[in-house]
C-alpha cells in the first residue's frame, strides 16, 4: 500500500513538473526537425514589448511576420520599430493583419495598406483569421468569405503577392475547409503536425506559442516554412495578377 502511495505521489510530482515546464516554455508538444524544416521564423507584435534584434541574430530566425494592423483603425504600436529593425539585421519580413468580424474587408484593407510599405523581397501580406480576441459577432461562412475576398483583392493589387492566411484548426473548420481559396496557408497547431483536408497544403506552421529566444523577454511564437530555400525566395517576389 505504501509503495502504491509513493508511486502515485511520484507520478503526480512528475506531472506537475512537466506542466510547469510547459507553462514556462521549456517543454512543448512539437519539435519539428531542422533537417525537414530548415527555414525558421517568428511572429511578433507589441506583446513582445522591446525586442533586441541584434541579440536575436544569435538564434536561427530566417523570417518574421510582424503585426501591423487590426480591424479598421488599430495600428500596432511596435510595427514600425520592429519592421525597421528586422530589416536592419537582414531578416526576411512580412506584415500581418488581424481580421475582425465587425469591420468590412475594405475598411481593414485600407488600414493595412496605409500602414505597411511596399518593399522588395518582402513576404506576402498575412491575414490572421481566428476567433480568439475577435468581435463577439460571428458572421456566416458566406459573409466572412465575401469580406475576406474584398480585403484580398485590394491588398493583392497593391503588394502584387498572393496573401498568406493564418488560421487555427477552429477557424479552418468554420470557414476554409472545403473551399478552394487563393491563399498560402499558415496553420497554428501547438499539439501536433498539421493535417489539412485533401487539396489544402500548409506553407507555414506555427508550432508553439511559448517559444524562447535570445533577445526576447517572455514567450514568442515559433514557426517553420514547408519548402526549400528556393521556394521560400519565390514567395518574396512579385506575382502578376493582371491588374
């Protein structure tokens, strides 16, 4: 009996340690192979506060998606600083917009376009589509896709790049699954390797939201790119959409 109690206590203690280390960012579910996914990146916003980009060069960071805007009028307070500093140290940059349910696609596109410059060798604009932190209003799939299409049309015309669509498993099932849409897919899955429906391939994978890197106090989202360096370079080049 005493032995069973001791084993149970040891098990509970071990579980507590694992949970604690997970919350602190020292243990995670996903460890994507650097051999399979050699191109690594982060996504950041004002939540990371001050980033020491020079120190960040000690980590393997090939690209950074930087939050620029949200909704129809919000601009991230750290966008300009993060955009310029990432460029100073040679990290390939892309800007992202948090797409809200309570503003039109046109309003949101105008906010993004007046904030993010057009530059050579930038990643395609990214659209963050998720429920967490969004408006309480929940549009139908048809309503959401209509506004998303208008945002895409305007932004694609200005930046001459097919947008990246950031999705969670929940927003994917609600709005994207079963659709044929003109986006690169950036999927968040912190528990396992992404599995999308046939016909949908992911290009970027956010594999943890509790990463730790030199130069950033606290947590940062970590991502990998699904492809070769040649393909990655192609993403930074303008496309022709016939406008």
